[in-house]
């Protein structure tokens, strides 16, 4: 289940926060506990971004199928 705060984020906001978390983790200046917390949030953000992308792909496929159908009807 996605954190309600994450669920409310736009794709761009979630992606930007995920990018920031990755940079923070790569710097390696956090305690193990902080790193684990950031990792967990990053995983949730990545899942949220993937859901946005999956939905966008379905919309594009539906629009493309609709356009193909209209071309065949002409």
C-alpha cells in the first residue's frame, strides 16, 4: 500500500524526491537507520512513479487503438 502522502504526489514531484533520496544515499553520510528509512521511502516513490507511467501507457494505448479504429472506419 502506498503512503497517503506519496499517493497525492504528481509524477514529477515523486520523481524529484526520489532523485534527491538517491543522491543523499549515494553521499553515504547517514546512519544505517536513516539510510533504511530513506531506502523504504525511495522504494515507495519508485512504485508510485511506475504506477503513473503504467497509467499513462494504458491511456496512450487506448487512444492509439481508438485512432486505428477510426482509420479503419473511413
